[in-house]
C-alpha cells in the first residue's frame, strides 16, 4: 500500500486529487497546497542537488599546485590539458571537466 506522500510524488497525481481521496477535513489555501505538492514532488531532486553541492565543496578544498605541468599528466585528453594550462585553476572545483 502506498502512502499519500508516495502517491503525490507521481507526476500525474495532484494534491487536490489526494485531498479528495483522503476526504481531508482541513482546507488549505491554493498556494499552500501547491507548495506542499512542489516540495513532495521535487524533494528527491533537491536532495540530489544538495549532495552535488557537498561534493563540489570537497573538490574546492583540494588545491592544485601552481607549478603543476598538465602536459605530463597521463589520462587527460589534450583538450582538457590545454584548458587547464590556460585557465590555471586554484582547486579541483575550479578545473574544467570537474565534477563529472
């Protein structure tokens, strides 16, 4: 059996439809019900973005020495080597192609 929250996560289900199914006694204003619907439907995406932000913060902590010779790093494409050489990022978070 699905919870009402699980049902609301489905794109084809609206808060209004669930309210009618559940015979909710408390009527919410339209903007309140819409806010609930948006928060539930997009909670997964927001959590994923927050995790990406945390990863990026970790990459920002990893400093790249200014003496590094990108041309000598194996495994990087020539295009990335050129971008790194011209941009000279201070951290992995600033480097083109990161995070991927």
